[in-house]
């Protein structure tokens, strides 16, 4: 009896080592299984971004200099906020074609109210955001009460809002914002202190760890399977190192823009809303199958109303940021490729056109891809025509990948 007592303890230590090894192996195998099942997540866009940055760096090393990347982040912020709103409606399986015009109206309201009418800036911004929310609500009511397809209603809105923008700006067509004002400085000059940017870079890793631990406890309490602690720690650590390295490199130049910090904050907040709230789950459910969601007790009308309102509100906010970036409100604001770039960014970033699948990170990753192409071609002195063609090809590839992944998920589910 005494000779055999140590034997179970040796087996326990051996089992612990095996479990630890399996836990690290399971992280890789689980990732491979998800990819095979069509759950690609952000993998395609990250791979594409690495390829794009590598090519442009080889062609022109100035592309990856800190100050050029700072300018890239400034340019990402305005359209990125609009793309974040597009994610809300794409997850419903709908579309909003008027976000560009809505951003132009938001920009015009800042110029008219703040500069021409002398309304305090906070009230002018509030008026622009409120206008966006009201317009989005109208689209939702047309969709839910009258059955009008969002493609048609938002196309009509695009034309009407463009006319409203031209009417507000009048014959001059442009209103300059005061140089030296806080708003213009925010859009062109203001940078985070180094300590603040490093502190912010810690937050994603901490959030992954804290939320992951809480999710593990909830699943354990429900007797559900949980992932390995090692995999969770590795993910949090890798994220922290990546963000801290990026911030350190940007601080070698001008630093991290506060405008991009606002955009990143909105992405984090919307990611929490999509993944951790009842409203976010309702959006995905309605996008997956609206009738099934209604029968499950979800208020489909309210989900449409809030999603479209939020989309137009963020479009108006993008217009406000654009006016700060350009130091003016003009007839060109929100026109050109703003509308298409916002939609393309959401799709390229991984939001499904079929509804039910998407992430706030889609807007961030997608707009970085689009602006990287634009920035890189500008440094190479190439025409904008080439930028349109490359962006179109990238968009087509993103939709093809999404379609193939969707087919893979369906076949995997049947299996």
C-alpha cells in the first residue's frame, strides 16, 4: 500500500502536462477547424492588409514612415465612422446608399449653424447628429410600415439630402471653419500624449482577458465546454504587444491622432454592443431570419428603427469630422467616392452582405485597407483611376470570399 501511494501523484502530474500540451494544440486545431467550417473572421482582410503594406513598402519605403501612417490614420477616421454605421444595416441584410449625402448634410449644418448663425458648437453638432437619427428613422419606417426596399428609400434619400446640402450652402458652395478653433485643431493637429496612447493600447488586451475569464466562468456554471486559459492569455498578450508596438512606432513621428482615438473608441463600444447586449443579438437574429426572429419575440420594427437611425447618426458624425479635417463645409463633402468607400470598407472588413454576420472591427480593418491603397498609390504618383480599379477588385474578392465561406458554413452545418 505504501509503495503504491506515490503512483497516483505521478499520474496526476503527467496528466497535467498532457492537458497543458493539448490546450496549446487545441488553440491551433480549433482555429483550423473554424477556418475549414467557413468561419474566417478577420483572417482574409488581415492577410490582404499585410500583402498591401508589403508591396507598397517595397515600391516606396516612405509608406511605412511614422508620419505617413499618422496621416493615414487621420484619413481613416472620417470615412471609418461612416462605415461603422453601414455595418449596422448590413447586419440586417439591408443597405443605406445615402450615408455619403448624410455626411455632407452633417458637414453643412456645422458650417451654417456654427459659423453663419453663431450657434454654439456643441449645439450645432447635436443638431447634425439628431438630423441623422431622424432621417435614418424615416428609412426604417418606410421599410417596416410600407415595405419599401431600403435600396429604393435610401437612393431617394441620397438625392434629397444632396439637394438639401446644396440648398443650405447657398451660392458660395463653401463655408470655411475658423482656423485655430478647437474643432479644426482636433481634425488636423491634436495628438494623444505618449503616456495616454500607451495606456489606451493596453485596454484591448485587458478587455480580452477580463471578458474571456467572465465568459469561461459563465460557461462552466452552465456545464458547457470552455477554451483553454493558455489560449486566452496568448490572445490577450499578442493583442497587447501588437497595439503597444504600433503606438510606440507612431510616437516616433507625430503620435496617435485624437480623431483616430475617437474612431477606435466607437469601434470598441459598438463591438461590445454587437456581442454583449440583447440589441446586438437581435440585430444578428433579424439579419439571419427576420420572420424567425419575430416569432422568437424580438421586436423587429424596433431593431430596424434603431439600426437605421444609428447608421445615419454615424454618417452625420462622419460629416462633422470631415468638416474638421478639411476646415470647411463645402458642396464636395460627402460626394465622390465617400459613399462607396464607406460601404466597401464594411464589406471588405468582413461584414456579410447576406445579413446576420458582421463586426465593428470590419469598419476599422476595411477602411485601413482602402486608405492604404489610396495612400500608397498617391506616394507612387499614380492616378486615381488605378485606385478605383484596385479597390473594386479587392471588394469583389471580399464578396467572393464571403460567399464561399457562407457556402462552407451551410455544408458544414448539414454535415
